[in-house]
């Protein structure tokens, strides 16, 4: 009866976030807790479980899980050592297993270790030896190193951006691991390094040019020779030596085929690379454009450099400052991480007006706290569920503040803002505003 070991370590960091992340920024699970957390949820392990648990001859050995609560700054050396030790202790059980599935991210970084996933995989191989097959799934923003590839029998990556295929990625990973276990697959991987970093709307897989490359990868994966294929575009804010774009193809025993197909993906990317960059608009001009378009619908103001989902601190008040400076005629909705402002709101209570500052509490080199008079509209504990996958999030104590016509959802801690769930959880419908900051 085949026994499969399951473990998880997922975090995405921004090297430019001045606030380091620590072990308290992770949710940790051990043993059966991992299966209980993921079963029935739209996660990679949740997807894998639908395959593994449908096989009557499969037993599972869950090991250790460290899930970052949100993307954040570079992990401290001490905290990574704690995670690595817990991972290795749990991995001792994998020595008696027949196969291993790991759910990883790929854009993790720790002080003194720019490739934490590679380190964990190397330690896992040291513990279990070279013969037990390992399949690992990754975010397509992962930074794929040679060490990762060396220690994995096969890798699987998301096929969507924005990411909505967590569950499907787990399903693909589990099916591939079972193929290897049954002797139906002998994976060989080809990876093509592409010296480029891109960011912008053309990367949206449903509508952009990048989606064409992903569909090409899916056709390779669906081929009788293909086992897995995709693209890694890296997280531009994870400033580590191996940061780049990569194409990859995993084939069933045919290295030449894998190399040809991986090269085809790389060539397709390179041919349109100049179209994959998003021209940026200066802040002053952006607010002027939004003012000129007032009344035509909701303007979306994208503060990509402060995206908490990419590891930023989330305390940028730059757009709010410019809205007030230009006397923007409409009402804007925006999130800002500011624990002291939230504490002041809780002390005053709903309906009170408070004198406080907003933003600039964490990233002092880029932002300056903005003095405001704010009315407290709502207070909450900051717990909510993501819009599609229903994953629980915790923003800490949260206050809805009104500054002039603008509504600020001030949170005590950063959370990944993939969707509208934070707004909805606090009684705000983005479409009812003239502008929304994302």
C-alpha cells in the first residue's frame, strides 16, 4: 500500500519591505492538522487530497506546514531556522514513505538564505535519499533555482494569473506523482532561463499575451509525452540572485522533446517581451486623469509598489496625499496598514472623530505619516474570507475611517488583497466609489 508524505512551506517576500517577517507571520500545522485544514478547500493540498483520498490503496503521512499569513518582508534567519528544523524533524517520517508531495511557493527569501525552498528540498533529499520521488507545486511567481530542479523529480506551476487554480494545481501534482509511483512516468525536466522581468495587464492569463503562452504550455502538458509545463515569471520584488523568467517542460523520458517545447515557450515570451511591460503613469498625472474622468465610472488607481500580496508593507499613503492635494472631486476607497490609527479608532469608538495620522508607520524611507481628522465609521476584528476560495484572512483589528469624502479601511496588519473581500467585509462596495485604490 503506497504511503505518500505531504508537507508545505509557502511565503512570498519583498526584499524592499523594511519590516522583516518572523515566525509569528506564519500559521503552522503538524500531522493530521494539515489534512483537516486543507480538505475541501480550494488550495493545492486540498486539490491533491481529492486525488489521493479517492485511491483506496493510498495512505497519507502529513508532516509539517508553514503557511505565511500574507506576503511580507524578508524572513529573519532565526525564523527560517525554526521552520527548517520543524520541516526536517517531520521529514524523518518520509523515510518510510513511497513518495512525497510538497506545496511550495518559490518566492521565499530569508536573511542568509536566498533560496529557502531549495534548502528545504536539499535537506529532504539528505534525509530520504535519492530514490523516493518528489513532486512539488509552485506559484508561477516563483524563483526557480537549479537546486530546486535538482532535488525534485518534477515540478508543477499555476496556470492562472490572477491565481485561481490552486486546487487544480494540486490535482495535477497528485496525478503526476501517482503516475511516477505506478511506473507510468519517468520525468525529465527542461528549463530555459529568460533574462527578463515583466509586470502589467498583459500578464493576465484570461485576456493578455501571457495567457497564450500558458495555453501553449497546457497543450504540451496534455500531449502524450508531456507531464507538466508552464512559466515562472518571478516576483520582481524578491531581489535574489536567481530572479528571472523561466519556461519549463517536464516530459515522460524524452529530454529532447522537453527541451524543444521549453524553448518554444521561451521564444514565444521573448518575441513579445516589450509588450509585457506596463508603462507607468506618474501619481500627479494619474489623479489628474481620474479627476477629469469623474462621473464616468469607478477609476482604479493601482499602487503596485505597495501591493501587500507581493510582500509590500501596505502603509503607502501617497495616493491619499495626492487626492487631498488636488482636491479630487469624488470619493475614493482605499486600504492602509496603520495599527496605531486603528488603536486610536477603537479607543474613541464608532461615530467619534479622531485626530491621527495615516500611513508611513512602517516604510519610513518612502512615506511620511499624514495628519488627518477622521470619523470612525466601523470597527471589526479583521477576520474575513477571500472572495473565491473562501480562505480565512486576518487583518487584525480594523477600522473604517472617513477622511473628507474618502473611506480608508485601516488594518492592524497586512493581508494579501487579491479581491474585493476586505472591502465587502467592511460594508464597502467598490463600484459605489468614484475611485478605488488596489
